[in-house]
């Protein structure tokens, strides 16, 4: 299971279900006034194919983590007052 880090950015890639509740709880600080989440779900279709029930995602974990770290860096550049970021895939 994924566990929160000791620093301000929680970046991880896993085939396991994402710990949405734990990530939300971790992201809350007394400094920030909101937690914004985005959770993708599987659609029942893809490119004209009906009956989709699941997705299999294959990627190089190191590359995915690198890209997520770039997203975190850009968010921190734009909004430096953000206390914590959780980017989990």
C-alpha cells in the first residue's frame, strides 16, 4: 500500500487501488483552505468499442514518476503557497 512521504510532494505510481481517503487526509493542512481531487474512472467505451469494463495501463514507472514530478514542479512554480501535492497514478 502507498504511504505518504515526509515531505511536501507525494508522487507514486502503482497498479494497486489508489488510497484516495489517505491522500486527501494527508493533503489537509491548517494553512490551506481546500483540497481539490481528480479521480478518473473507466468509461464503458473507447474509440467506438462498447462494453469496456477495465483498462490495463502499461508504462515505465520511472518515466511516469519523472513526468508527475514535472507536473508538481510546475504547480509549485505557479502556486508557491500550496502546502502539499499528491500525484498518484
